[in-house]
């Protein structure tokens, strides 16, 4: 039933291309530890999601999704026009396949982030934070616990979104670098 929407192959192919290019410790540093540190820093400095930031991120990720789809079509066009007689043909063909995997993965991250942002926008999670709830709630320990839980929920979602954004940006930089090597081959001295 879920075979139609199973995206594990996209994720595994993306990480397979990363492992071919870098040691695992650098992959973990770049795509996990740095995004976690950025997210923790933003949460520590009390930069939680707001209605305005969620709306801006929805707009940005919608544009990124379209941009990534167009990159996929451009890569497909480049692959169809790639001449087997050109300099370093096999390397460029391999790089194209890596770019396919990386761009599809970035598109997947973009879609996941967009879905979470839309759900946050629909539920208006920021209105549930402790400072925005009406004072009509009593002073019972249950009410204080409810406020605390709702504040943690916004903190967790903010952390998750910040992590996904940081991870997405790192992936975009990697795609940009690979596109550069595909278009302009620095090993070639013409």
C-alpha cells in the first residue's frame, strides 16, 4: 500500500553518493552536527517560530521546490546531450547521477519542511505558547503544566524546522558545488 509513497530509495541513494565523496565523520559533521548546533543556538537565544516567519518560510520553500524541480529537468537535458567523446565523459555521467540523487533528496527535504510549516500554520502553534495564552486559565498545577507542555511543543517544532532548514542549506551548497564541477571542469586547461 505504501510502496507508492516510499521515499527511502531517495534517501539511501543520496547518502550513498555522499559516502563515495567524503568520510562518514565529515558527512555527520556537515549534515547533522552543524544543523543541530545551529538549531540549539537559535532556540537558546529564544528565536521561536512566529506567524510571520512561518508564512515567509512557506513562501521560500514553495519557491525552492519549483527551483529544484527545474534543476532536475535541466540535469535530464544535460544528460541527454552529453557526448561520449567529451573529456572525462564517465566522470561527468557519474556526477550527473549524484546530482540527480542529491537534488531529489533536497526536494524531499523541501517538501517535508513545507508540510510541517503548513501544519504549524494551520494549527497556529505560536498562539499556544505560554505568553500568549489567556490569563483566564487558573493557577492550578494542571494549568501550569498545560502551559509548559504547549511551550515545549513550539520549542520542539522550532528546533525541527531550524534543523531541516540548516540541513537543506548544506545540501543546496553541495548541489551548487557539484553543478559547478559539471559545468566548469577545473581539471581541464583549455
